[in-house]
C-alpha cells in the first residue's frame, strides 16, 4: 500500500462521475423535450390572433364613448383609444393577411379615416358610425363573426 494515497479519493471520483452523468442526462432530456415539443396548430394560431384583435376591439369600442364628451381631456382620450386599437389590431398584420390577403392594409386605411374624422371634429354620429363600420370590418377580417 502506498503511503501517499489519500483516503476517500475513490468516493470523490464516484460523486463527480454521478454529478456529471446527472448533468448530461438533464441536458439530453431538455434537448429531447425541446425537439419534440408540439408546433402550434392552425386553430391555436387563430385563437391567438383573435385574442389580440379582441383587445383592439375593446379599445375601439371606447372611441365614440370618449369622443361624445364635452371635456377636452376625455375627448383626447378618444384619439388615444384609437391608437391603442390600431396597435393591437395591426400588430396581428401577418395573421390578418393570412386569413384574407390585403386585410391589414384595408384596416389601416379605415383606421386612418377614423383618425382624420377625430382630428377634423366630426360629429358624434359620424364617429359612432365610422367606429361601428371599422369594428365590423375588423371582426370580419379576424373571422370573429
């Protein structure tokens, strides 16, 4: 027996080998799980698109409500609500165009028209009518109806 041998060195190596095996096993398991994860289905993608568009519709619904106010701060909120609605709806541009080619561009023009009406001081009835028409167009484009 050697005088320079440390007691317990085999145990340390065994622990190191087990720890390395555990790390390798975790990495292999993670890689396999990542490779085998299911791709989102078309129905999943449509649900995501419609959820995003619904958020935009919620904001769009508030545009005429704020616009009919005589308070200038509240009336300006109509413009902010329209911007929020535009961001949500047109944030789903690629999905909208996949459902109906050119839909996003048509919606963008409709948002522009309503924004011009707000800026030019259109009547409450005109804004309500334009917002309702835009809502129908968004719903149709996202297949919510």
